[in-house]
């Protein structure tokens, strides 16, 4: 059984860049080696395919790591206090001086 990951979001994000570099370079090296061993020539397309596969694996790992962290967080409840919203006539327009006046009045004075 695997242990839960206790890293913060920043640590996970930083490890994504390290993982991206390592897997892309490893894919490029393995692709160039496979191309030279099996194709008997220095072709570049196996190297590009290996680098792309490494890039894709790093992206998938990063996405899973960050999504697991974000899904494990408790969602915050959004509440709107209707007493603090300026009231105006239906169909009317709030003019700039009304908004400025509302913002300048202390909360307990209304």
C-alpha cells in the first residue's frame, strides 16, 4: 500500500520541472540509442519520438500529482453577505458617485 503524499503544492510544482527535464533527456537518449542500434544509422526521428514520450510521461505525472493535491483540499464555502451589497432601484443605473459614497461610508452607519 502506498503512503499518502504530504508535499505542498510548491514542492510538487518544482518536482514537475525536474521530472520534465529528466524524462525528456532520458527519452532523447534512449531514442537515439535505439535508432542507432536498430536502424544502423544516425536518424533523428527515433530521438524525437523518445523525447516526446518522455515529455508526455512527465506531463501526465505532473498533472496527476497536482490534481491529487487539489482534490484532497477542503472546498471553501463561498458566502455572500447581502447586507453589504449596494441596493438600487430595479432597472436603474448605479452612478459612480453612488458607488464612491457607498465605499466611503463605514459599515455600521447604514
